[in-house]
C-alpha cells in the first residue's frame, strides 16, 4: 500500500492544532477547545461514513463541496439546529485558517470555507433573571455546609461582577484585592483581556469569610479561588460541575420564586446584572465597559437595545474621552478517527 504523506501531515496538523496552537494562541477556555475538537470529530465522522480511509485522506476532503455536504449531514442526520451548524462551521474555519498559515498551498481551503453560507437563524434574546429571582437564588445555598458556603460566594460573584462562567472559574487569589479603598477583583476574560470589577460590601464580607475558611490565613497567590476538592492539586472547578450546582439551586429557588427558570445557567446572571445596570440609570456605554465588550454594538445586540437607545448611546460616545488529545497521527492502521487522534 502506497504511503500517503499528506494524510500523515493533515493528521499531525489536527493534533498540533488541538494540543498546542489553540490553547496557546487562541483561547484559554476549555469550553472553546472542546468546541473545536467536537467539530473536528464530527467532520471526520462524516468522512468516515463516506468510507474515506486514512490512506485516502488528503486536502480534497476539506474543500467547499465536502464542507457543504457535512453541514447538510449535520442537519439531516444529526438533527443539529442552525445555530449549532454555524458554531461547527466556525470551528472548522478556524482550523483551516491555521492550516493555511502553516502551508500556503492549503490556504485556498480556508478561502473556500469562508464562502460556505451560514445557516439562517432566528434572533434569540438572552433571558436574564429578575432582581427577585436573583435574590431567591442567593438564598438557596445551605450555609451550614462547606459546599453551601462556597456556592453563596460563587453565585454572589457571578452576579456582582457580571462575569462569564470561565472568568469566575479562573479567579486566583492574586486577582483579588480586598484591602484597597475600593475592593476589587481582576477578571481575566476572552483574549486574555483583564477588566477590574469593584465589589460592594456584601460581596466583600462573603469573600473574607470564604477565604479564611477555605484558604487559611496565608492564601497562596496562584491558587484558584474556587478549587476542586478531588485530588490534591486544587485544580480549577469544571464548568459542568458548576452548572450542576446552579441548576440545583434554581430548582430550590423556583419553589419560592416561579420566575426562576429550572434550566437557569451562568450567563443569565451576567445578562441580569447588565439589565439591572441599565434599569439603575447606567448608559449603554458604561455597561459595555463593565461587561468587557470590545465594541458597543455587541452590548446593544446582547441587551436587545432599541434603535432609539442605540442613537442615544452613539451620541454619548461623541462626548466620551474614553485534557490533551493523544497524538495518534503516527499510527498507520485503524479507522480515520483513530488515525487523526480524535477519539472522544
């Protein structure tokens, strides 16, 4: 059997992209890395169903016709909604852009992928939580337990800072300054951007009690504020574990406040805080800054701001000065999935 050097190179690129490039240069979010991996797994699954073998694997199978066929397969066979298809397509485009940067002869694949039409989606407004619903959630943890004491701080910061879930998970002791005149936390967000979130007395009080009990008198600067008690390395809590806690408290809070959705998730706290800032009189420009959005339009879409509000916001601006994947690409036998090192 003739050796297919291009297949080995493509499989190696997949491994290098997931293991090295994406986590080092694109994102620190495990959720985003997983999204890239899932897209590639689904793409290779599609090729395998078309009976493409490792020995046949080459650049042709990343051309536009195959990507469009894959999108149809996602919709018809996998039952994926338009939003999911668009997320998968975006991930494949990122990978193909990486390929083109590594080998100019493969750059045309990325150019073709950009021509693949996104699926039409209906605009969905993010649903936040009412102030009463937030209060009900904050009353749900049992403060007689260690887990409850941790979770009240987690939920309080989630709302108080309007932080993304990964930003809250990533808080380290060194990011917190409670001794300043205005206590604050530095949140490390998308693209390694850092924004400062000032804390009100209630959040500071909860944090001081939590730090004393969970980190002792001399907290280590590099320790995560919220850490896993599994093992001895105090690793970062997983998004899945925290989402499970949120839904547990949502179920309890729903009994007191029916406005609390049973499927409450972390981003609703962020949206709720942003909405409440607007209700309290902050301008869209100020809220955009507090949320860490890179441009004002993102905030206006995010909050479903009216055209009139957009005009006011824009006029305000005129006055502003302001787990690794194993590298299986060396294997010469087995399925295409094994060959690319993409086992789930």
